């Protein structure tokens, strides 16, 4: 019944902590140096308007007049990966004490998994009684890695696990390197009367303009010549504000030993390179050329 509520704006007590993880990670399609800028504005306030709504002992109150709420905090975090953040790999697992009894040792088995100690991985236990969670890798062999369960169990079965991420670190504006980025905010209150409002929460990812110039001569040969960029460009990716293939690099060509009637055409321009035909009339001719590519991002 609504008339049983102490106040209609806030249901129940103010929680001492809370966590929100962004629903979707940022995926750039390949590993890039990315400038991340956070958008993070919070406001602390008293949840109730009346003194008799405060449940803490009055000796612990920092502000009896409820003019300023300063017993709350919020922090924004980011974790990175060089893998596809949507990666899902199937494996098997056991949780025990290492000798067959109940314990907290989670052993994931997958041939040549390639994961590293200290990284974090989200595990979905599809059979058995393992608890889905974001776990840190404690140890590894070529075909297994171990995690630690929060509770003692004796179970086994099948699982899927995601990309290998770094730990969540405080998000400060700057350049981070990765393909995938995920974000979360942690909130806390040291006073049951005070809570926090997230007024702005988000980020902007920016890739710097880059010029790649090759001054050493490249021989075109007498057929289509494929050229590979020294570093990969960002050309757009599904899920970002730039559609896949919408930001191709611009290519400039200088033919060093050109002769009258020579011309060139470019094709297959992509994030990793392009193809060039140098002809005179209808025939391929072998010429030396240099190129300059202008685009965004430096990938690998």
C-alpha cells in the first residue's frame, strides 16, 4: 500500500554501496591508441526532508541542518582488452579443493587458451553449480587456468568464458591502448541519510589524425601491386558512431620515374593497405613510387 511508505521518492534505506556496469563495451575492431574522455557529474543530497527520517545516532551526524551532503562518493573505472570484447570460448571446469573434495579452486580447461596470470575473465557456467562472475586468473598451464571461487563447492561441467581483460582501473582522461573497453561506476555512502545522483555518465573515444609517409621507393612491377600500411588505420566499426568502412584513409601517390602517358589507379583501400595499378595506355609498366596515407588511429 502506498500509504505504508515513509516517503514516495525513495523506497527503502540508502544502500552503503552500489555498482553499475555499462551494458555494452566499446569495440574498435582492432587494437588502437584511443583518447578517452569521461563525462561524469554527480550530486549528493539527503534522501529525506525530515529529521525523524534519519536513523543514524545524532552524534554521528555531520550536518544537522541537512545543508550539505558530503558523505558520498562515486568513481568511474575502465578495463581494456586487445581481444574481441564479445569473444565467447567454450571449455570445461571443475571446482574443488584440488584433491576431490569441496573447495574454492576453479580449474578451466581449454587447449592452448593463451590467457595470462593476473588478467580478468567473465565465466558463464552452463552446467553444474559454478557461480557466473568476473574472475582473476591466479595460475595457468598451456591448457588450463585457475580462478578462485567465493564459496566452497564440489562441482564440474561445461562453461564459456569471455575475452581476457585487464583489471578495472580508475578512469582518468588520457590515451589507452586496446581493442575493447568496458566501463563501470562504483558508488558509496557513509551516511544512511545521504545518497548520490548520477547526472551525467558516459565517455567520448577519439582517434587522432595520422599521416603515414613512406619515402623509400616501391617498385610497382608489371601487375597490380598490393601495399600494406606500416600501421593499421581505423576505418569505422559496427557499434561505434562511425560505420564500418566509412572512414577510409586518403592516399597520395608520387611516381619518381614517370614517363609521358603514365597513370595510376587505386583499389581495395582498407584499414591495412591498398592496391595500385600503374599503366601506360592499356599496359602495366614498372615504375618506382612513394605514398602518403592520411587517416585516423594507429592500430595493430
